[in-house]
């Protein structure tokens, strides 16, 4: 499954392991910027290597504010019963 801008991903490694995030940007060197609206804000996203992320089949359409991302991930986790 490809990771695109807006994809919901799960961190497989690092301090954020097991957490769900939204991809905010794709960088050239095989890395992406992710945020969850809480610890990782839109203004200061975490950059991670793609191999440390697991893609889901969900893509967030609108993710301009921290609140929108936080609410989307909350509803995603409730629907997935995570």
C-alpha cells in the first residue's frame, strides 16, 4: 500500500511506536512528515523514514488544523476499535 499525503499511518518504530498519524508531507529522501494534532503539531511535524511506518487504507481529505487531525484520528480509532 502506498503512502500519500493525507494517509493515516501507524508508527512501527521509535518513540511514537503504535501511534496513528496523518502524513502531512512527502520528502524526497524516502521520509515523510507526520502529525497527530497533539504531541506532533501541524507547525512542527515529525519526519520519519517510510520503512518505520505501516500504511492503512484510510486517507484524510482535509487536514489543515491540529483540531481537524485530532478529531479525524479519534473517529478513525473509534471505528477501528483500537
